[in-house]
C-alpha cells in the first residue's frame, strides 16, 4: 500500500539547490511551500520555476503553496540586536518610539497594540517564551511588568493571551503577494491569521481578480488565532482546507489545549469535505540532528491517525541541516502509522445522506470496492471533486484520480490517499475506460485478474458529471 498521507515541505536556503529539491520530491514531498514572509516577488517566481523543473525531472507533479505573511504583529529592533529581560522589571512597548530598543522598552511594528490592550492583559512574546503583564496604557505606550523574562531579540512576535488583537488578516503586502502567487500559478494560497469567513472570502475575491485566465487556487485557512476557533465551521465553509498552525495558536489558547483542538479541526475538515494540514515543530529537532526524537515520531503518527491529509515541515527543510533525511523519516513514519489506522468504513457511513448524483456515485464506489476487496478505486475526474469525496474515508486501498487537467492533477496532490495522474482520455466512454486500465497496468498499480472500481461521467469531460460506477477485473 503506497503512502496515503501527503508531505508539505517549505523551500528555503537548505533546499533551494535543484539536486536537493529533486531528491526531496523523489523521497516523498507532495507540496512545496513558498514562505512569502521572505524574499521578493521575482524570488518566488524563480523558486516556483525551480520546483516545476525539479518535479519534471523526478517524473511527477507537486503542488505549490504560497503562504502569505499576514500582519506583522511584532516588536521593533534593539540597539544591540537583543536584550535580557529580568522578572519583575518594567518594560514599555511604545508605538511612537523611533529609536532602537533597550532594556527599558522597544518600538512596535504593530502600531495598533495600545488600542487592543488594557491593564491586566497578558502579552506573550517570542512564541510565549517572554510573558508581560499590562499595567497601564498611556497614549501610544503600553507599560508592562515582566512576568517571565529571558532574551528578547529584534522583530519577535506578539500574542495576546486569549486573542483579541484587531490586525486584519490581509495586509497591503499580502494583496501584492496574491498577485505574485497568481502570476506563478500557485495551486494553493495559505492565508495567515484569518478570524472569520469574511477574511477568507476577501482572499478568494482577490485571487479571482488577480488571475484573468481562469486559474483558481485552493484556499487554506491557517488557524492560529483564538477568535478563529468558534468560527471554524464558517471558515471551513468558504475555504478549501485548513492548516492546524500550532505555533501561534498554542500561544493564544495555551499549549495544553492544542492536541484536542487538532483532533477536532481535522475531524471537522473531513466532515465538511475539506483538506487538513498539520503543521509546526513536527520534526523540529531535525533542524540540527539527523534523527527525530521519539516524541516527534509520535506527534507525526498521531496526526496521521487523526486523519490529517498532510503533515508539514517548516524550518526543518527550509533552514535545517538534514532536509532530505527529514523527508525520508517523515514518509516512513506516515506509512507505519497508516498500517495501524482504523478502516471501519461502514461506521463512517452511518447517518450519511447524499443528494448529489456525483457524490452518491463516489460513495457507492468506496462502499462496493471496500466490501469486494478491490485492489484500487479509479476516478476519471475533471475537477477532482470525486477524488476529494472519496479521500475523506479510509478504505485501505489507493484512489487513482485520472484527469485531463494539469491544474486539477496538481491540486489533488494534497488529498489524502489520492494518486493523481494526467491522462488525455478519449471522449468515448469505452475507449477512456480501456485507456485508464492500460495506464494503471503500465504503472504496475494493478495486474491481470485484479478487481477494481471505476467512476466516470457521461458525457465525458463535464465537471460535476460523474454518474457511472463500474466494477472491473483487469484483463
């Protein structure tokens, strides 16, 4: 059984050599993340070209995800690059300050902070390693007391415990970056810090306006604000997927709350036929070490068992010493965890109703193939919707999605348990079905005598037109 869970890897200095990137794709990378917090528009376009070329040499397709920076909720710079804050001492966050910071205070990139906080609020800096208690707000200056000190360096992030910062999800830079993402034909756009469905709807409108040739990327909502949690179902409704962004989210809601939230978010995404990516510190120790810790192995495996579509690597592949080894380790962990995953398809169908013909055909294919012990499920699909619906259930057999659309093929690389293949199918149904079987036999996916289920639509090539299920035995 091939690996079902997909791997998202972030491109950076450690992985920007063409040979390293090609090796990572061969080792199991399905989606390459471009971090728009760093680099120019031309940098991103050049990197996207490098990704496409590396994938072509590797004989496969990968998706490109453009990850928007979002609002810069950060402190300013220090005269010496960093300071040491001591417990119990005063420290001022001053939006009006222009000179470099020192042990008494620092300026702010986020000028709205004085309007967003009040005495008694807790601020967490540098991913929660520094804790400040607000004692007073005087004009543009937020006066605090250091509750938990330590080293604070330039441009570290600020979170408010419990959420409540008003920074918009999409900044002027993000709007420019969306135009760049559409110019390089990004398959997915990840939106940082959305608070509600409106943020995601705005991002989609901007993507549609920026691309005049009909290219439509999938939108991924990065769930990293406390305010997004009660709005989760509304956000899912207008998005194509979510990212469980455990870094900033943990700072706002507390570390202990994140594991249960992760399980809930993945479950909701699957119920709403959307994809889920689990991210942040999954293999953090491999930035410097050639092997992961046992805790990291368990973390990745648990995300797989939760049903995540993909697990993500950030600094591990962007700046780490062992990017290729990290991908190989993650791929192996995913495969081992999948062997132990629950495959009770009947239980997942209890209470389900399907009103669309194409969705009913997709579910019928799953149910029939599962009970007949078929070797594979094959979906001839134009948009990829049939394969997405099938991928929401764990059937213990691969789903091959055959499409004539390169954009659909790339987008489906993120779907759990889906192997998208580009195939120029005939408009004649019987010819197309024969081509599909020949293609899979040629790749060694099925052999003579194997039972498989295949779905397609008549007339061929019409999006949303899947209306036929056939059970076949390979000739």
